[in-house]
C-alpha cells in the first residue's frame, strides 16, 4: 500500500465533498471514500512497520495484527513502536475535529454505513461559539431536488437564524452577520461530537494524517537502526 497515494486520495475526495456540499447523497458517497482512505493510510503505517521490522505478516495488516505478531516474535522494537504510536495517535485526537474523524472511522469499521447527514446553515466567517441551524429540505433518493428549493428553505429560516447568531455576536462585540453571509453545509453528529461540519473536519484531518505518517516513519527508522 502506498501511503502517499492514500493521502492523495483523501485530498481528491475532499475536493469532491466541497464541490457537492451540502447535497447529502454525494457528500455521503465521497466522505465514505475519504474515510476508507484514512483507514488505508493508518494501516499503511503498519505495513511499512511490518516490512522494516521484518515481522513477515502476510495477511491484511492492522495495528492489532501487527501487535500480535510482534508479541509472538518477542520483537521489542516493534512492540515499542506500536506503544509509541498509540500514545501519539491519542494525542493527535484530543481536539474535537480530529476526534470526530476518529469516531467516524470506528463507526464505519463496525457498521459500514455512515451516520445520517444533516444540512445546516452557518455564517460564512465563523467566530467562536457561533450557532448553526438545521434546515429541512425535501430530498429525492437522498439527493437535493434542486438548488432553488435549498435557497427557498434557507431564506425561510434566515430571520430566526440571524436573530440568534447576531444576538450572540453583539454581546461579544463581533461583526454582525448579514443575509448574504449565510451558507448551507453538510454536518454530522456522532456520540459526543455534535454539529460537526464535514468539509472542515476532513480538511483539518489531512494534516493530522501527514504528521502521524511522518513521525511514525522517523520512529520506525530510529528503532530499526539499533
């Protein structure tokens, strides 16, 4: 498995998510492929570890399979790498958006299908603790029927949304949100991660993956040089 290719795939799927956002059908499809590539990237780290530590695992690799073989062979360096990786992985997922992607990966590994996407409106420029508001749009086979229907529903919901967000903004001396500064986007909830915007989380996560790959390679090199 080529890790650079799996990360590149994530970047390609992110572009597709942004292009079709907030259509639930297409966002779901490309986000699903994005999550598959995230899982492939992390499994790829252990494929490289399998090769460099000489564990000779022939089946599809995961951290669990890597751990089992490392313990069976009593390869202390491979065991140290997996322990280091678990700590590093947890550190990288302490913030809400990376934690959201982790939860989605775990959910998909168990249930295959992703949680149901919802469409919400938000300010185009986000300030801390800004509110988002879900809007109900008629769908046909999970697809938006038309952009015009979406615009009509956004316009219908705007007065309440603007009242709520601008009340908060005025208390914090932040700029007022105007009609043309409101956009619709696809969001997801999973466990304690509520109202998470898919495009934003997916974009942030690419850097998380790149850091984990780079630092894992350094750690593997450090442990195999002794």
